[in-house]
């Protein structure tokens, strides 16, 4: 597709359940990022991938959060044993490259997945 | 630790006015700065990207400037229209590759 896509657009789950959020980056983009947007915290970085590896996972809030990327394309963010404080909009972005001061570093965002934990 | 601040938090202007949104950051060692637009319930739309070596970028009625030494960027919107109503976010990218966002400016352009 032309842009970053995410699924599902909305997810309602019960506390304690596991959820998987999916991101399809722009074709050919080697870098992929996950962010979270919540009312109290604004937009915060979670993790980024260069290819299939994740050099920086420092933004993941707890060990209940994990992410993987396969084939240098699709990424899945998994939240285990969801808690009410996990409720937020999860945004995925991709960019052509990751290195240095380059025009390829412009990040393009998907529409997000709104997660509600009851 | 990099911190990004946007002023004002909200702005209401009549249609046709020119306006300036401000963004400041605490650490001047950035690779680039991006301005985004976010409509309610939607994702982020990239408006302009300014590399650290650049002073400004223009796209249509939008002009963004960057002064790294003072840690400031401005987004200038000319001849504002009701369709420009949205939240505008600035974000800086440093050597850690992630974007660090300000809290945004909510813009309302009144017909």
C-alpha cells in the first residue's frame, strides 16, 4: 500500500488478556518504530527496528510488552496480561533509513490502534 | 535528557490570519526536526522535515524554521483556513533514532 497500515483500528479487551497489534510499514522502509499516545503521557517512544533487529527497546514500559519484526516488513507488538493503564493509541511509523542526517529519516505514521482495557 | 516544549498549547484565530507556532528543545544536538499534524482520532501526518544542517523548509502555505543554537523552531501558516484546524506537533530526532515529541498546539481557525 501507499502508506503505513495498522490493524486492528480498535481493540477492546479485558484486563489480563493478551493482545497483538500489527503494523505494515511502507514498502522498502528499513526502519520501523512503535510509539504510544495516551492522555496523561503524550506521545512516547516504545521501540524501533532496523531490519528485523531491535537495537533499542528502552521505551517498552514493562516486560509484558514485546515486539518482533519478520522479513524486514510486518511488525507485531504484543502486550501480555493487559492492564487498564495500557489503554492508549499505539502508533507505528516507518522511515527509509535510520542513519545520520539524511532526508530518508522522515518518519511516516500509520492511523494507530486504539486499545481499551476494561 | 531532551525535552520539547510547544507554545501556545491552544490557539484560536479567524480565517485568513497568518500565525506562528513555536517549538523549543533543550539539547541542540539533534539530527532533524519534524512538524506533524494530527486530526481528532487520526494518526500523524508529516508536514515538514528540517535536517540539522538546514535553516528552513517550505511546503505550500507552511514554512518551518530551525535555529539549532537557540533550540527553537517555528511553524508559520499563511492565510489560515478552517481546514487547518488540528493539533500540530513538533518532534526532534537525536542520535538515539527515536522522535521526542512536544505536547502539541491545538489550532482552531474560525470561519
